[in-house]
C-alpha cells in the first residue's frame, strides 16, 4: 500500500515505490506481480500520483473511517485494479513520430523497460557513479519514445533521488547533434536555463565551449546549481550516432572534451 499525503510521492516513498513498481511490472507471471494499492489521504488528489503509480486504482481515506470494503477485498485477494480515471482527450496514437515528453500520459506498455533502464543509475556504495546510459536497438524499436515519454518524465519527478542523491534534475535536450553539435549544445543549454538575457547567455556558453579549458562547461553549470546542492544535470542526445555520421570533426572533438572532462557537475 502506498499512502500518499498532499505533498505527493517524494524521496523515500518515491524510492520504495520504484522498488514496488519493478516488482509489479518485472515478472512475466501475473501470480508473481506485487499488488499495489495507492491510498489518498485526506485532501490529496489523484493527480498527485506520479507516472506508473497512477495506473492503479486509488482509494481515498480519511485515516479515521474504516478502509473501504472494496479495497479490503482487493487486498485480501491480492488484486491490483487498473485505474479508470485517466481521461485521454483527442487521438491517443502519435503516428509514425516518436513520443515526446509531453505525451507520457499516452505512452503505455514499456513500464518494465523504463524502470529497468533507470535502475542502471545505481548508487552502489564504493562503486563509480553511473553517469551514462546508452539505449540501443533497431530503427523503429521505440528508443526515442522510451527516453522521451518513459525515462525523462520519471527523472523529472525525482525518481533518481535514492540512486544518485539528486532529486532535482535540469534537463538539457533532447538534442540532435547534427553537423554542428557544439552550436546545438549551446542552444539547448540556453533553452534549459533561459532567463531574460538569452542571447547574452548563449554567447557566454559558446565562449566557454570554445575555450581550451575543458572544465569551463562544468564550472558554468556548477554556478546554476541550487544552494543546497540538490541539483543534477541531464543531457539527452538523440540520435547520438550523428556525432559520428554527420558532425564535423572539429565540432565533434570540442563537443566530446568538456563532457569527458567535466568531473562530477
Ligand atoms: N509503447 C509504444 N506504444 C505504441 N507505439 C509506440 C510505442 N513506442 C514507440 N511507438 C511507436 O513506434 C514507432 C517507432 O518509435 P521510435 O521511438 O521513433 O523508435 P526509434 O527511436 O527506436 O526509431 C513510432 O511510430 C512510435 O510512435
Ligand atoms: Mg529514434
């Protein structure tokens, strides 16, 4: 059972929910699935439920009244019931295009893969931090959609907190490297941090990316962290292979260097 208060699902509950979701969506055999029952306390609204947890029917509970009989029956029968509250407006099919992060509510059937992929960002004590996830597969197998509508929204909801120590993630991209990956990176960085002085910001980033100091980008990003050091940055590249197929050699080198030499931004 996941008890959800008005602040929604965060930090420890989020970490435990992640484990529970893996145990629900992981097994092939329905018998082995962990049943999940979200319980909304007091004034909590169902839209406080994060992705994937909102696929289960939620019950409201005051904490004083007895639990609804329907829920007790579901618990004793270990029956997870799918939510029927999600309303989809318009056509739910996105056609030949990949799903975008804003279409996460239309993206189904990849829960297991999404949770699995996030598990790679492990926080194993003593081991080197995993900072890189590469998704490979045949053309049309759903790589872009998995990243856009699966991983990115969950990371945005703070799901990586327990694994990485960072709850707040600033997303840069998804960006296509193209012929001029450094210019694209500058543009997407400016977009991610767009303030009132976007043009000046972009000139500043470009200057840093052109600098021979490989740590210039990391320094610039460090200045954009929250004071409590709870912020991490995520660069989403799609398609990565453009760095090898399209990118100009000099731009590729300049793109690669600051990322490799950035330490732990
Ligand atoms: N979970 C899904 N359910 C339904 N259609 C999907 C799903 N994932 C991807 N698609 C569709 O499959 C096609 C290929 O997806 P895409 O993410 O572009 O793959 P790739 O990046 O591997 O080439 C697109 O038409 C996309 O809308
Ligand atoms: Mg793709």
